C-alpha cells in the first residue's frame, strides 16, 4: 500500500512549484513500493484530491481522517489495496 506525502507549502493556494514539489516528494516515496508509472498515477490522484480538499496547502493536516481517506481512495482506484 502506498502512503501519502503531505508537507506544508505556500500560503495562497497551490502554485505550479507547490505541485512540482509535491509530485517529486510523493513519487520519490511511492516509488519505494510501486513502479514509476503507478507511483506517478497514485501521486497525481492524491494531488488532485488534496487540491480540492485543501485549496490552501498550508491547511493540510496529514493526520486527519480526510487525508487518510484520500490516500485510501487513491489506493483503491488504482487497485493497490
């Protein structure tokens, strides 16, 4: 099962740099357990969902129930569970 990578970026919404940093960190972590293509798809799924849930990346709470739900949703959608 892949795990999400959430850290704090920016204060005014998701910039392109925020998204790039998220993807680099996420795929780096996810690639430990997944092939590169699957890791990228997983991280794109997580990024899409966290951007909707947390319009300001500083509002993300990695320990929240919703963050875990996002991870679970992406794992399930990619058949990783």
